[in-house]
């Protein structure tokens, strides 16, 4: 008979570990300080800091406060030095413990090396590397989450590649190999001294795992891994890991499939990056739904946020000022702290089954070097970049083409010189709260759209974001600019710098052709001028959506999606135009539009003009246009017609009707 686990006892293990290490295992989450290696403050008053952090009431001291530091060995081998909060060189594991971290997470790849033993990069995380990280964590009183990717390199929603050694195996043989690999790897990691508290069976297995895309086969592999973990140590929690919680219906489907195929696991884990994955309320809601319906513990297995927009190693970052993302916080240390505490609060809001949050790769900072070539040598030798050129053997279409350094250094919790950032302490401050002097943390940049020929008027004030979350308008002094030149150079974007309350701010000025479409970018919430024609009422979602990542400019766009067939038109009639010729264009993006018919159209003086178009993926904007639409009556109707199969989606933005100069 299979031995069942007392989950409550498992979740108390962190408290027992703290007791064994000299800290009090108290029900009072503030009563931690018993030695000089712990920065926790005893008492009910907030801690004085350089960041604001709200105390989270009722947060269990057994809550998993984890960081994934899989790249740390390769970073240290490359010459990276980690420092404490005062800039003194210190073992990173000691700094993590001092900051309130009680778990580290480490990925495991089967064989991330080429035939000559050269590292694919990404930390070179084989079993031996995981064992070393786990051992060092345990020596500092920190437990380990082992994250098996079941691949020789990165496994994520876009790729779940089978390990080289398993490539030709049928599913039964592969399941046996996965079981053996999991069992032997865990035995090795545990014998090295790691205190393993949790094991992930796969990484972001959103519809695929280990080269398989059939759920019957995926669940067979998951069950094989789960069996190995139970046999290695029945006290280890088993987690499955998915991503894209904003697609709640997918999470419900995954949980149902796992239940139908009797996959043995304890924790339903989700990635959550605020700039990609929807709202915190939605995160809480879907995790609570999973925990309530299936009795599982839930957690966030990956999150992060940027403390700066700067790139520290001449290898482009995943997010920055030019990224198409939902920027919920400023790119500052305070913004980073806000992001961490908000995710912890969201998981805590689930209830007792919300058990933890893990920050992804806070130590992946730039390796030493005076230039790109110096750093490239280290990335190649020690595998400290996201991928090396050697990865082309295994992943020729992605890593083998775009190899290089860290795309995450601006999301680290350590500065480029290795000094720990105050935001790292957020994992402890959520128990006490932290306060500081109120000051401006950042000034929001602004943008204006000016029609050619109209006066260029810049905003007099900008939005100042204070470190306590308050916002106020502050006066801006703009640098001089050449208005005549901007007017004469046609449609272009210009950046004008300014100063607001002693801090830099910039305004992007978009000079555009004169446009006669009313509310052309949907930023005004009066949409009465737009006519939405839902043919036979089949399209289930047609709305003006506030989501900057789906907008070409600004924050709003027109969104479509349907559980049924998509079939609609969006149009506007413009009257009182001067007789003459006009050009019509718009921008659209989207995907999954099978069997589509899409075209833009214009109707003027009884004549219809059309131009076919289509969508080719998220944020890949298409800009169809119709030239020389002539009118004597002064009235033109312009629009777009979209028809496709169910599940098609997309957005429309920046509808333009410009006069043609003769």
C-alpha cells in the first residue's frame, strides 16, 4: 500500500529547520532574531529601510520564500563576487539567509554539454551542479527545490525537447528512463548534503513535456517522476509547474487532466511575471480555484521584476524601457520590492493552501569584463550566459543562433557589482513592514501625438511616483527643441528631455499626418463614433480593451476573440471633409485565425475600395492601407471586416484617414 504523506507535518519542517539552526520556531512571525546571521527584527514596529514594504498580516513563517539561483556556480567560476548590503564580499547563501530566504530552487538538465564536454550555458545545470548548490544552501540552513526539466537544456512553454539519450525511446522506455534518472539524481543530491523539501516534475509543462505533446504520455511521464520522488523520500513535496495563469481555463483543464490520470502530486505551481501574466486578482482566483477543487497546495514557482532599465553586459534584456509589456511598477529597487510583496500577498490571499513564492535568478548579474568580447569568453568557457555557441548541437534554431549573456541582469536582486539590493530583504520585511523617508521614486515618461501643422504643446506636468505608492503631478521644465524641423520632416517620433523636481523625464512626441478619424487610437472612452457590426451575433468578445501590450500606441485597442466563429466589422463614417483624395490605414495584430478572411475597406461617393490583410502573431503588427480614396461629397466610411474560425483573436489600433497633398 502506498504510504500517504502528512502535508501539515511537511510544512512544519521549515520551522523545525529554523529551530535546529538556532532560530525560534514560534507562532509569532516577528520573533526570529536569535543570532547575528539573521536580519529579522523582533517587535511589532516596521523596520527602518530604504524601501517601503507593507506588512502582510497572518503570513506563516513556514511560507516558502525561495530564490532560483541555478546560475550561481557558473557566475562564481566566471569571477562574479557577491557582496552583502554594505558592499562587503560575503557568501551569497549567507546573504540570502540573512534576508529571509528559506528555500533555493535549482534546475536540473540531463546532460547540458556537447560531445566534447562544452557547456550549453545557462549555468550548466547538471546533477552535480544542483548537488553543490543544494549542499551550500543546507550549510546555511536553507532547503532546496529541485526543478527537473527532463531536457538537456531549457524547457519552457515554447520548447520541451527530449534529452539526447532518450530521443529514440518509446513512451514506456522513456518513462522508465525518467524514473531512473529522477531516483538516481535525487539520491545523489541528498547524499551531497542538500535538504530537499520539494521536487518539480517538469518545468512550465504547458501542454508539452520531454518531447511529448499528448497528455496521456505526459501524465505517464509525470507519474514515473512522482513515483521516483516518493521512493527517494516520501517527505518531499511533489510539484507540477505551469505558466500563463491569465489563461485560467487552461489551468482548470490541466488540473482536471492530472486528476483524471491520477497523477500523484502535492503542489500546483505557476509562473507569474506581472508584465506578461495578467492581474494579481486573477492569479489568486485561479490558484484558489485549483486548491479548492482538487485539494492541492499552490505557489508561484517563478516571478521577477526589473530594478533598472539599464543593460549591464551588452546582451539585450528580456524587459526594459523599449519592451512591449504591462509595466505595473517602476524600474526601481522600490518597484522591485513592490512587485515581490504584491505576489506574496496574492498567494497568501489564497488561504492556508497558498504556500510560497520563488524569485527567478536574482543572482544572474553581469560577469566581469571591459567589453562584450571579454564577457563572451567567460560565457563560453563557464556557461554563465543564457546559452553558449555549443548549444547549437542540441538547439540549433534558438539557443544556437542567439547565444550570449544574461538577459536577466536588470531583474537581479544584486547590483552589477554583486552588492545585495534592499529589495532582497522584502522576503523578511513582509513580516514586519518597512518604512523610509517619503520621496519621489520615479517620474513617469509621457507621450503626445501631434498632427503635422498643429502647434507642438508639451504637458506642463508629469506623474511622480513616490516610494510609498502615492502619485502627484509635478511641474516639468522641458529642454528646447526645433519645432520647425519637427514639422518639416514628416511623420516621425522625437524624444524631448526635461527635468521634474530634480529628476529626468522624457516626452515622446509622435508627429503624424493630419487624421480625420475621431478617437482613432481608442484612448478616449467615448466610443459612440464607432460602429461595431457583430454578424449574426456570433463573435463572443468585441470590446475596447485597456492593455498596453496589445496596443500599438497608448493603452487602448479594439479587441476581438470568440469561442464561436469570428465575424464582425468595425467602422466609422467621417463627414464634412474637403473634396479631394485621402489615404486610409490601420494597425492590427493577432493569431489563431484559421480560415480567415480579413480586409480593410473604404466607401466614398458610392464606390468601395478594399485591401486584404491578416494577422501573423502577437505584437507582430500589420498596417494595411488604401491609397487615393476620392470624395466630392465630403463623406467617407472606413472600416475593417474580419472573419475566421473559433478561437481567433487580435486587436486593432491607430485607424488613420489622412489627406493626400496634391
